[in-house]
C-alpha cells in the first residue's frame, strides 16, 4: 500500500502571540487576537500510481512537491451554513465568523462569511487507473504524523506564559498540556467540486466520545459571551408593554428563530454590573461558552429544553474521525478517472463552535500531515457519472 500513497503535510510554524493579549479575547477571538503563523510549508510525496499538483497541466504532476506559502493568520471560524453554498454547488467551501456581538432588535445575529483565519488550497489528484482515493489514516513509516502538537515550541511558549503570568498557579508542564489541546478544535475539510459527483467532507481528527462510546457532535449554535463582559450576550427588543426588554442572543445556524423559548428575568426591575474587573488570569481560563457570571438577572434567558420541544433545531457538524475512516469502505471516497486530473479543495481551520476552542490554547503550535491512498477500483455506475 505504500506505493499507493500521497502525503500532504502542512507544517505549521510557531504561532506568534503575546500572552498578554489574552486579556482581550475569548473563544471567538477578537480580530486583534488572531493567531499569527510564522511559516507554513506544504510537502507532498508520491509514488507510482498516484500524483498531485496545483495545476491541471499533466506535465505539472509530481511525486514530490513542496511549497512555503506567504504568512497568514489563524482564528476560529465555522463550517456552519453549508447549505448556503452547497445547494448551489459552490466551487469553494465558505467559512463564517460568529464573533460580532452587536445584534439588532430582531435577535438575529450577523453570521458573516470570512476570508481570513483558515488555510485553503486547490489541488489536483492524478491516478494511472480508475480508482477511488481516500485518506490513509494507518501509515506505518517514519513520517507517521497526522495532526500533532509541536512539543518543543509548546514547551517554550508554556515557559513564556509561566513567567509572564505567575498568578496562574500552573506549572510549565500544566500550561503546555493546555496549549496542546488546541488540536482538539482542528478540522480538515475536502470538497470535490464536481457537477456530477459533488461531495464535501469534514474530518475531526480528535473527535471525542461519551461514556457509551458514541461520538460527541459539535453543535453549530447556542449562547455566547462575545462581548467579554462575563455574561451571556443580550439584545434589546420591544416587550408586550411597549417597553424595551433584554433577551439572550442565540447564535448559530437555527431553523426558525420564532421557535426560541425564553424564561422571564430573575430580577426584571434590577440593575446588573460586573462584580469586579476581569483579570488576565480569568481570561486565560475563560471562554465564551461559559461566562464568569452566566445570565444577566434582568434578561429573558434562553430555555433550551422548551425551545427544542417547540420544534427548534440547531445544526450539527457532520464529520469523520480518523477511527471512522479505518474501514474497508470509508465514508470519504474521491473518484479519479485514469489520467484525468481530479480537483479537490483542502482546508485547514479551527472550528469555533468546538468547545475546545478556548483561551488557554492560544499560542499553541501544531503540525498537520494529511495522507491519501488508492482505495479500490471505481464501480461502473460512478465511472459513468464522472
């Protein structure tokens, strides 16, 4: 099988981010706190039967390919709202930013498409026979690395944070362990933008399981503290008595916002304020999923259970773990006709709705090593479509 493999490696260099900037960000990082990547290198190796290129030109396909793109910035984005571009068979995946906390009286937050914060590249695969290509998640050579932390870089970053924020109460090893968790929110996506064989796959390399062994799905929605004031975000609307009231914002991909149910405020005539000024330590451990103070007493609060019973649905991520691809018939199959370039769009991104995408992972460094292999001969029905 080693002769049927392509390796696509993105070596993501040290993320340049001052620990002091943690005081300005939460899970959906502010634009000034995006993760700066110093270097990115793409390395590809291939042997007989499977090659790769960034061009459809047959003479451009090689068995070894290497590139160092310009510097770019990582920040949390989301693959939600896929139907907005997939229904029209868009030729490029789109990602969205949910960090804007300025919500109009309709209660519908802005979900803006973003062009920043992720790495995306068009590639072409080439086979010398009619074969399905899939991901190879069981390599056994010296380069066996799929997605992993960069131990040396993360240790150095942990030492920096340890000295810059002495009040954390964590050892260097404990800080490094938290930095290492960044890869839990890492995603890889592959789009096949073919009119007759249009498919989009998301891979979650570190997809978690519950106590029963069932995979935990990432939900594309919910309450957040994007304003960084320690409370779930709210918006103002007109109540039944024509007075302004506060309601909690429900972010994300929702089927019908009129189905959202609220509980009345705990203290409708009171006033609220932060108990104290949030500290850099609090922000290091903080995230927008679990604000320090929770709900505002004067606000109508989101009743999740009642909303679901009322018919509300929030979209869920459909992704594959590496373990789910370790089968003889994996869910990811890229049909390649003999000597005909197959276009794919590969994206690396941090899923902002993953609950592991939180403050203390900022400053982490990681490697990605994506491997492809020949799977099996294309069936006649699919061959007739492509």
